């Protein structure tokens, strides 16, 4: 354990203690922790250009250096501290960390019981053996290296073409064989959060406070996507997700605790027609278009909204989601939510608006893929493995061990017999499966 002298930030007197698994901030009489397994810590690794091999002690010293250089702001909340590391590099955004109060019970959950890699492998082999009769034959058909950039987001068009967002702010579009058919070098001025599609001709990207829509331009000898519309300063803080509503209208959510409904006016410009609010940051939204219901999830829980009158139907406070890719719909009756630090995946009944199943998982889930025709859902996250579940009985039937060399950010269905996974190891992998 390393101890450092007190520092002053924004008139706050703080003391930092660095342990093996966490950085502890003492702010007056309160203790706040960043755990080495938290989402925030992973983002800090990425944005600060550290590697996963760097120790938490090294990260702690980096934070102290930022304090000395006056590159850190601290805002105290009720049960957490917001710490902002201000970047001094043009291509790296400011890093925001939400640090929770120190809690021994939470710590035990997050540290994953300090299971070693060998013990994890033994556990995975045991589960595979137990469910051997249900095993799926998995083949890695192809691997695409992304050179020096992380894959932030990936989506599959109806045609099978694939769009990916990279850490260097570029947008790449591949054909069915993963040949690059278009590259947009600087899709945004800031780090791009995510991408979503409406159809083959339209997709949306977003970063920091701005939203951009793109449209396919069809000429005689070629087809390419081109910038269509920009919504500047759409939110007051970081935009976490944007989805399409009816026609080409948009719904967005943000760290500024708001959800905004956007519609095109007579001049074909987007105007915000309604604002819905949470009491804390909102990380993901899901549209149930057939029911005209919007589901939003963030630090203060999950809310159901009636889009006929924009009223809040229900609020499940204990179900939080800290990842824009971990909220999905299983079928007409159920949604699935991951993206929380305890790793527990929750199934919610849309009709009853209550939790019907909790699935304990040994790692926080960052991405969920639903394959309705197979009756499966797949999860990836803060692990190198992909887990496959049946969604009729929530049974884990197989684990793809070491699917990637680092954490898996997302999994997407490519076609009836294959999926695509991507993550922090800078690769895209295509998997085929047979029963």
C-alpha cells in the first residue's frame, strides 16, 4: 500500500491511498474508491494511453501528477465524487470518473473474489463439461486487425455490410467479406461514442455533445455515405446513445440526465420537441416501437416511458446500466440488462415491469447479442470469453474461452449462422456456429 500527502483541488482537501486493487480518495470524512475492475478504471486506461499491464499504483501516480499540474477537477455528489482529468492532448477527450463511496460489500463483488486465471479456466472447463450435451460447434472464420485503434462500436446493415467506429474518430464500412468499401477519416472532431443504423441508407453517429446523421448517396458507378445533418450542442454533457424513432426522427440520452426527442421541421432540420429526465446520468435507451414505449437506464435505475404522452410509467431503481450496449430486448415479453459493476444480468418482464430473473456472472457485461431464431443470447465484457445462454431457461450452454485477447466490447449477429465480436484487442472476429 502506498500513501501520499494531502492535496488541494478546487478547495477540496483530499488524501489518496493506493492499494493493490483500488485507489482510495479521502475527501474530508468520506472515502471514495476507484476499483481496478471498474468501467471507469478501464476508460482511464484507454484515454490515458496506459496498457492493461500497468499497475493501479502507476495510474495513481498519474492522477497525482495531474493534480500537481492542475489538470483535475472534483465535484462532490451525495454518494459519489465526480473526478475529471482534463486532457492536455487534442486527440484525447477529458476523462470523467464517477467514484462511489467505499463499501466493503461492494468491493467484494467487484474484485471478482481475486480469482486467478487458472481458477477461471478450471471453472469454465467445469461449466463446459456440465453442459456438454448442449454444446454448439464454434468456428472462427475470419479475424480483422484494426492496426492501432480500438473498435468502439460495430453494426450490421440489412445487406450484411458492416460499419465500425474506431478510437481514432474514423468510420469504416466493410462488405460481406470484410473488404473496406469506404473510410471516413474524421467522422467527428471528438471521440465517437457509438453508431446506430435506421436502414441500409441511413445511420447516426454521436460524440460529446454533437449528433451527425449520414445518408447513402447513389451515383452511377458508386455508392457512398455522406454527411446529412448535424445537431450541434444537442446536450449539455456527453451523449451516451442515440436511436432512431419513427421515420428518421431521433431519441438521445446523455450524462446531463436528459432524454431528448428530435423531429425534423419543415426545413428538414432537427428540433427537440420533448425532454424527459432522470435524477442522474443516463447511459442507454431502448425503443419498443410496437408498444410505443421507451426504456431508459442509468445511475438512478431504469425507467419506462409512454411515448403517447411522454409520461413515466414505472421506475425500477435497483436496475442500473452503465454501458450503452448492454440493454436489449429478448422477445415480446422480456428485456435484458447488463452493464453494471456487480456483473449480474437482469431479465425484466415488460408487462409486469419487474425483475423476473437475475443471472450471476463473474465479469461485468459490456455487450449483449440476442439471436431470436436460435433462442440464444450471448454476452461479452470484462473478460476474454463469450458466454452463450438459452433464453428459455437462462442456462449457460457454452463458453468460448479466449475468444479475444482482451475485454470484449460488443457482439452482433451477422446472419443466420454467424456472429461478429469486437473489443479492446483491436480485432474484429467472425464466428460461425452449428448445433
